[in-house]
C-alpha cells in the first residue's frame, strides 16, 4: 500500500492507497507517524478513496493516528471509505472515537 | 454432507501471503456469484483468520498454514484455516472484542469481525498443538432482474 499526503492550513490529508492489512500496516503506521510529527497538523484526514481493502489492522492504524493527533491537540476523521472498509469500521465501533464523514455507497 | 467443490492451499506464515489467501478464497467463491458485499465480507474474514495464525500461532518462527475452502449444499461457503502453532490458552478471552496480546499494532477485533462477517464461526485450539478456525457463510441467490 501507499500513502500520499497534502498539507494546507493546518490540515493534513493522508491518501491511503491499495490494501491495508497486517502485512502493510507497519510501514503505513510509520509513514503516518512521520507525517504527523513533521507537519504538527491540527487536523488530520484519512482519505480512503484509494483503499481497495482494509481489515482490523486498519482499526489499529486509525487509533494510532487518533492518539498522535490528540497528543498534538488536534483531531482526526475518515473520508471516502469503501463499503467494505465502512463495514469493518462499523463492526469495530471506531466511529465513536473517530468520526466518518458520510457520503458513501461506492463499492 | 454434499461437497460440490473445494480447494486446498498450504503456505508459510509470512505476512505477504495474507493478500494471496484472501484473494484465492474470493476467486474460488466467485462461482457462487456473490455480491460485492458478500465477497468483501469473505475476504475480510479470511484476512483476519490468516493474520491471527501468522501473528499468534507462530510468533517467533515461520510455520505452515493450511487453508481449505468448500462449497456445501445450500450455497454455503465453508473456510477452514488450520495451524500447528502454539494454540490459544483461553478461547473465550481471545474472542472478546478489543482483547489482544498483539500490542499497539493489533486492534483486538479479529474474532469479532470473523463472527459478524460470517454465519458460523468455530474455533478449536489446543495449547502447543495448534488452532483450527472454521467459518461458514451462505451466499444468497440474487434476485432476478438485477
């Protein structure tokens, strides 16, 4: 998997691309950690439009991003998850901690 | 029990094989004409079970994982993932949501996802001998006129 990023006015957007599973999670976590530390962003968006698969490893990754952002006094949220990623997030109850911007329905 | 088709796979517990395992089962399941949602559920459940074997059954070594998928009567896809790793000392505890021994990298949601994404989940484990996870998911007949 790949992570591209964009930064504007204190908002860091991380574009998650490919398949997020246990195999790819460690590299992804390190990349996110680095991006957040460098940018000191107050807002962090995890954009999932390019994510073709996510399992519970993604939940650990979201929680990590939440923890890091909260430590910097900021907040994190999710945008554009696929149906599959949304099901995993709903099952885990993560939206009680990290909000998911709604406008989904794509496969 | 009537088995109309099956596959059997064997692979080492390397994390790079997680993607292969879920794709192989999804490709096999395609003959039942599942919806995108059913296929997504199957891929996710397989990914969780295989990851568990890689992370917990063989924590410090590379062992073998056996995967079997069968199509049973009534359009039921049954998936079995077996390892000869260290086993789960307390299955009930391991299946609790958020329970994990995997540290910050794991969410403790693996069994919860397997349970809610399939119709049936059975876990058998013996410490020192290994674990067998069996999941079944019925693939619905799609409405005509789709």
